[in-house]
C-alpha cells in the first residue's frame, strides 16, 4: 500500500487515489461529496485491506483488493447497476403517480399528498 488508507483531507486516501493501489475506486471517490461517506469508504478500505492482508500477506493485498474493486465496478457498470437500480426508477413518496421523491413530475413543485414526518400533525396520530 502506498501511504495510509485513510486521510481527512479533500483528496482520496493514498490507497484509493489515482496513483494509489486502489485506483479503480478513484472515479467513485470523486463523486462522494459528503465527508461521512468518505470516512465510511476509508474505514471499509482499511478493514478490507487488513482482511486480505491477513489471508495473503501485506505485499499482495492492495493488488488483490484493487482487482476485486475493478471487477465489481465493471460488472455494475456493464449491467447499468447505478442507473437501473437507483438513478432511473421513479421513487414515489405518495400514492400520486406524478410524485417522484416528493416532487411533481412536470412542474417540479411539491407533491401535496406527501406527508413529511417533520410536518405531520402529531395530534392526528393519537
């Protein structure tokens, strides 16, 4: 592994970055905007590197993990995983067929039928 698996800075951890051992993950890393998501990926990277290192040794672990990551990312993209599974399907938050994640299709306005938990009248639930 080149450098530490984790980092608190803006760039990818050394193991994930473009020059790192897990370079296949650098494109996905670039899409992670939330620091909590980045910390999660860093933690899982460290855990998996340790697990693979325990099985095959520290020298080959980063390459094995990078190969696994590249293979799985390729499978997901070939099958359209992110698009088919999450990006394209309608996510209705109400019974209205025009509702997509609380927004009305066509207008982009709020769907009137959505009852958000923070706006629900607690007395009505009693």
